[in-house]
């Protein structure tokens, strides 16, 4: 069953801690993306990666870091430098030909307590 | 820089009424536009692409380059259409999303 899996669904973090969100896909997609979804603001791009061992900053990369060591995996670390980390995080993947759109994961809700 | 605007955060219609969700964009190149939908407790999924000129679940969207718009339309709304709808613009390998419109179809 092909798809994109995000884990965990819910995550709680204490202030000052780093936390890593997992994203795995078995669609053989080259590109992967991380978005943050906040009410009334739509989806904002954090980081994206078009090939293994390469990634680019999106519009709101500050306080986040990523790695792309394998084609299937694109983990996102929310660092303590992120001032407002409580949000819903969505991972997506796509083929290189963008006209086919993205496949999204089911998301991770991060809450800072 | 590319930008997508969805002017209505909330839209409420009655079942059987026509519905139009507005989307305007700004982009200097040749745009590729999409509509995504997120039903309650489901993941975001592609609804339709302008390039395929398709009709999905009765929805259509026409790209109007003169007005830089890509409005989503359905002649007769159904209760199951209630969801959050996002318009998105592709540039390079990125998708830029609008703020979203929450559609509610009342019985």
C-alpha cells in the first residue's frame, strides 16, 4: 500500500527542547516537502528537498532543520529557536514533474507545553 | 514572487445551490494551478488540476489568465462537499497555497 506516513500523530514538547517529526514515503517520489498549517494562514513552506542529500529553505525555515539521507525519508527537527512551534505539520512528496501535484501525509500536531 | 489569495475564509451555502470558491494569483510565469481539499479528519488531497481540464465530484475550475483567477465552481452543492479548500500555484518545484476557504453546505 503506497503512501506517505507521518509519525507521531500528536507530540508534546516542553519549551527549550528540540523535537523531530518523522516523514516516510514509499511512492518513489524524488521531492519531499514540509509545510506548517495554521488556521487562517493556509499552508506555509518550511523546507523542501528535490533529491537526496540536498534541501532548500522555504518561506519560514527559521527555527527548523531537516536532513535527506535517504530518498524515502525527510525528518523535520523543530528546534528551541522556533518561537511559536505549536502547529499542525504536514509532509508531502511529489514526482519531479510538478503537474501531478503532491501527496500529503496525515500530519503531526505539535503542542509546546 | 508568487502569491495566491482566497478572499473568503468562510463560505456557507444550502444544499442544491451553486457554489463558487474564489482564487486569485500573481505570478510572472506561466501558471500551473491546483485545488486541494481537506475533509474533516482526512488528509489533504488533490481535487483537480487546471492542466487536465477535468471535472471531479462535479467541481470544475477554469484558468482565466486575464483576471489571474482560478475559481472553483459546482452547480449544485452537496452536504458531503463541506470541507476546507485550498488553491495552490506551482512555481519551480514548489507549491504556494492560499489561505483556504472553509465551505459549509447546509441541509
